[in-house]
């Protein structure tokens, strides 16, 4: 329940998303990202939360940079699992989940 409560943290209007918020949103996805298969519901809740806390282009770019930094800490992340995560969770994302994304685009 604590993890679910953590992913419900919302950004106040006018504040940029932080890497802590991005990390908290995706922390429950690590097992899926490293092993593949199907993401757990709590992981998908985190993906949905990530979309919610990144309404602006600046937020999405900041979150993209955070995702890349987090992915660099886990060299065994499967690129195909990462790129398919939003789709598997039924979330249309404007933030690519990848280690090689150019976040400035």
C-alpha cells in the first residue's frame, strides 16, 4: 500500500517534475523492465501517474532525462520491455522509455 500511496504524489501547478517523482512512479516496474513478461498492476499505476505528473513539454523533457538516468543505473534493462511498457499498460505516453532517447526532441 505504501508504494501505491507514493505513486499518487502529484506535482503542484507551476512546479517541474523531479527525478524522485519519476523514480517513485517507475520503481515497481524494475522487475518487468529487467525480466520482461507482463507488468504488474502497480507498475501500470506508476506509468499512469507518470503521464499525469508530466502535462507540459518541459515536464516531459525533464521526466525523459530522469528515465534515461535511472535506466543507466540498471544495465540489464531490456530495451524491448522498456519501449513496450506504456502500451502494455494501456497508456499513451509522450515520454519514450529508453536508454537511447534524445530527450531534447
